[in-house]
């Protein structure tokens, strides 16, 4: 029988998709040319936020800014641990103005905030788990930012090299199931990084490429409930077999920009 998992109340920061759209292409998902249904996107986002609150979590909202369509992807804004926020320095020119708006929110909320010296995209490429900060690189965040994060938080970072452009951020290829274990898709990582993950997390849930491409790994877990893409059926079964509770959501309109539940959700760890 699988272990009984325990949920922990979380605090999330989100940004309404007031100005969300796909107006440029900075990852392979944004090149399909399929238009975004703006009304449906808002309904899907509202449903995600309502779900978090129904699960007992606190949700804070940052105001959207005109002409910043990707600001809805709040996870990229920072890594927040122990009351400190390590902000973003976006790779794409189109997203760079987002950093200051999010930084202003964190500062007004009382967080000690650091501006990165190197390209860094927040929880897009940083996942705290198992006493480490797993840190992605290869497409966006630079390895030098991994060192900055380690110095700022005083926690060991583990650099992981992403090699498939469909998984351009760590949070498209890996997520924390709880405080000590992960789910991930091996094919998104270099051979050496795969070895590291196998060594650190021998009991990890391993996803197929099919489920990874549905954004099944762009998931949000509270230690028991795992909010995840409804199309990732194989991954949902694997997660359930470990005693977690899959909570399927449909965020089809955000997938057109290369995002899912986690991309829309910044966790505030206090």
C-alpha cells in the first residue's frame, strides 16, 4: 500500500492574464501560430486560483501590466525562501521589464530582495527539494546565477543541464512532489545530470516523454494534492500509486505559450 501523504498549507503569488497573449516566440511552443482564446484563458486561470483556495492555500495577486503578456507566468519572477526573494533577470528582451514590477511587489510585502547579476528566471529554473536547490541551465538561467542563489540562501545548489528546447525551463521537466522527492523526465537532461538525479532521488517518479509534452511535469504539489495537466494520464497514475492525489486541470490556452500550472504559480516559502 502507498504511504498516506500529508498536505501542507502553501502561499502562492499569481498574476491575472489580463494582457496575456502569444505575441512573440521565445520557445518552441510559441511558434504554432494557434491563436489564444483570451476568454477561455481567463476562465482557466480563475479555475486554477479557485482550486488553490479550495485546497486551503493562500493566494496573493500581483497587478498585471499592459504590454507584458507573459507576466501571467509568475513562477519566473523569483525564488522565495526563508522570507527572502531572489529576483529575475530575464533572458528574453520582451520579458525583461517584468522583473521590476515583481520586485516592487516583493519589496512592498516586506521581503529582503536581491537583483541577480546574471540571467536568472526564478522558479522556472530553481526547485528547492531534499535540502538542495535544484538549478536548471542550458536555455535560460546561467550557471553563474546558481552560485549567486547558493550564496544568497546558504543552501547547496545542484546544477542540471537541460538539452531539449521543448523543456527550456527546469519546471517543465521536473517538480517536487514533497520536501524530499521529485518527478522528472530523464530525456530533458544531459547524461551527467540524469546520473545526478538518479543518485539524489532513487525513488523519484519517472515520467514519459508523452506526459512531459502535455506539461504534466509543470505541476504544483502541496505534499499530497498534485495539481497537474489533465492530459498527463500516465503520470497521474504513477503519482497516485505513490499515495499522492492527482488534481487534474485544463490550462490548454497557456500551453500555447509554453506554460502550465506551475508556470502560473510562484510559491512563497516563509
